[in-house]
C-alpha cells in the first residue's frame, strides 16, 4: 500500500514534468501560430490583435499555467484550425479509442493466455506434441510479422467484402446502439489483437521453457508433483511478472496500432483526430492529445509496477 | 547407428532460424534489387496493362486503377521502404553505439543521465513520437529517416551500454589498460568486436521495426509522399479498390510481412548465435 502511494506521488510529479516539457516543446518550434492562421499576407496589426487574442503576447510561464488549468478543467485549449475548444473536437473520440484498445487488449489476453500456457509444451524437460509445437512456433512467428494495418485490410476483405459479415466503413456510434458499436469494433480490435497475442504467446512459451531448466523444477518433480502441478503451481506463478510486464508493453504499443486501425476501418477515434491535426499543424490539438497519451502511458507503467509488486513482494523500485 | 545419432544431434544444434532468416533476407534483397533493374515495367508507367487486371504471367501481381504494373510498384515501394529502414538503422545504430559505448564504458553520472533520458523516450512508442515530430517538420521521406533514426538511438544505446558495461571489468580489458592502451583503443579494438554478436541481432530487429514504422507512417499520409512509392503508401491507396482489385492490397501487404518476417528470423538467429558464443566463452 505504501508502495502504491509512493508510486502515485511519483506519477503526479512526472505528469507535471511531462506536461511542462510538452508545452515548452510546442512553444519553441519555429513558425508563428498567428501567421499560420492568417497567412503571410496579413497586416501586422491584425497579427498583433490575433496574438493578443490567443494570449501569445504574455510570458511562457503564464501561458503554461493557464493551459494547465484548461487541461485540468477538461477544455484542453483552443484549436487553431477550427476555432473551437479541443474538448469539443475530441467529443467521444477518446472513449472510442479507449474502448478499441481495451477490446484489443482483452482479446490479446483472451487468446494469448490459454494458447501460451497450453502450448508451452512439455513440463519436466520433455517436449510433448512435437509437430503441434512446431506449427504453433511457425504460426506465431508469421503472425507477429503481420502489421495491424494489413491485417485490418485482410479482415475487411474477407469479412466485410466477401462474406459480408459487417459493412466496411459503416461505423455505428455507441450512442445509437451499444450492440452495433461493439460488433463494428470487433474486427478492428481483432486486427490489433492477433499480432500482439502472437508476441505474448511467444513470451509465455519462452519464459516457461527457461523456467523449466531451473533447479526448483527438478525439486518439485522429485517431491512427487505431476507435470500439470509443476506447470500450474510452480512455474506459472514465477513467470507471471515478466508476462504481465510484457502485456502492459503491448497495451502501450496498441496506441500506434489503434491510430492506424482507426484509419483502416474509418472509426472516428482520437487517433484520426491526431493524424489530421498533425497534417494541419494544429498544435493545440496535438499538444493536448500528446499529454493525454503520455498520461495514459505513465499510468499503465505505474499500475504495472504496483501489480507486479503485489504479485512478487521481492520487487523494489 | 551411433554416427547417425551424432549427425542428428549436430542437425538439431544447427541454427535453423538463422539459416532461414539469412536465406529469406538475401532472397528478398536480391528480388528487390534485381527486379528493380530487370522487370520490364516501370512503377510509374501508366497503362502498362489494362485497368485493374487480375494477376497473370505478364503482370505477376495484376495492375492497379490506372493500369500500372503492381509487381513493379511493389518492387519500387519495397526499395523505398528498405532505403528508409537502412537510413534509420544506420543513424540509430551508430548513434546508439556511440552513446551506449561511452555510457557503458565510463559509467557514473554520465551513464545515469543517458539512461534516464533513454528510459523516458523508450516509454513511448517510437512511431507515435515520430508522428508528433512530423507536425514540426512536415512529412517526407528524409524527415522520416532522420526522425525515426534519432528515436531509435535509445534502444540501440541500451544494448550497447549493457555490452560495454559487461566487458568493462573483464580481465582482458584490465590487462589492456595495464599495458597502457588508451580508452579509445580499448573501446574500439578490444571491446567492440565482442559486442557485435549481440549488437547485430539488435540491428536486424531495428530493420524489422523500421519497416513497420515506415509502413504505418506512410499509410497515415505522414511519411513518404507522392509521387514516391513506398509499401505504406501503396497500402493506403489499395484500400480504395479493395473490392475491385484485392490483389493490390494483398501483394503489397505480403511484401511487408515477408520483409518483417525475414528480419525477425535473422534477429532471432543472430541472438541465438550470440548466446551460444557467450555460453561457449564461459565454458572455456
């Protein structure tokens, strides 16, 4: 518990540091936002007026705290390109992206944990089902090489175009129908989940294999434990932490995947907003989303650390 | 009988992952380079065939919506993607080797600072950071190369640092120091060759990541720009006629998968080789 509180404090401090860093990074970049908005032919008076309106005539630190206030209140600043608050642009997008990643992550675990554990192969040094093991190794190796964007296209082609299980780019908002929304998100989530599941399966299998070489496994066997008991009672608890850490890593990697997959399945999520804002150099939007993503990444890392420590008390950070 | 058993054991010990990885990588490089030189159609040649022709002997992967030969485009696109990957990995690995070698060899506060920065950077997916950086610099192939290259430095630096820190206090390095070899000479002549088995596997995985990163970024329209062809750009274009001409998306995607697979097998094989070498060195 004390560990969790210490982590929470560190998390808040780092969040502030990261928000400051993000803000400074976006204020030192060349290019005057006022010129960007009005064009190079604007009169100096008009530019000054706009700068004053955007608050650019004040010091960086005043602006930082103002912006921080806006981030915390949920308004997240004003978009250059659209002239509305970022909050308005974001709308449901964070929920959509969040649920896409959540579904992807659940699917990853749902596929990888059973396949990884059952496919971990023989306990006690023997290799069971050799051909099956070989096939599993091959499938995971190939699956890992398939980028989610291509898998998304393949799934669209097979289930959307050929089998007509779903209608491509006919997104259903969760405000209209929860069922329809979840069903539409099924294939995008699968496109994210399958390659990641292959990676997790690989990590589980290689950790089990490394673990089986250790002395305590021999001891467990010699004390009369059967292969199942050795695997479930002795080996799995010992690999829980590395597998958990890796799973958390895949959750973070899913941020990029979901940006891409949103584009493939035309899902109006935060990823597409980020891409269009980057293309249009709409810095306040990019800045706000970067801070949200950074917060997410750090929360995932912190939660992983706390859970890992909960599993294994020996861990000290 | 005994002979057969010995041979079987040797076969089992042979590094099949490395062999498959090497063959696949070499084969793909050969096809991409040779194909770009020899294939009769150009990537930009409009009307090389009919519109959206399905695959045939003249057009191995069919043609696209303006009759361009898809095989030629895949070859050209794979060339661009590999060029981006090469540039990225060169910047990343050389930068990482330099930073990691200094940090690992000298240790101390320098090491601490370098590693904290690299921890911070590797906490985020590099494609994401690259995308955000694109909002400052604008899209384009060379921007992708140097931004991704810089973002790859921390992961290479981490590996190099680990290896240099491991070797720093080995007996033979201490002896070299006693003889009076300079730090630079020790790092360059004595330690570097011993880090290579491990480092090379990281280089291969770097290619793997760079191909994936380029594909994603160009797919989102923030990487390689028209009229240049890259695998990511082609996948983005192919989405428009997935219904009429699925072969464009499938052949382009298959090229990405093969490249990534080749590099990941290569990396796994090299890693296995490196581990065996370390185990061997420990025994002797």
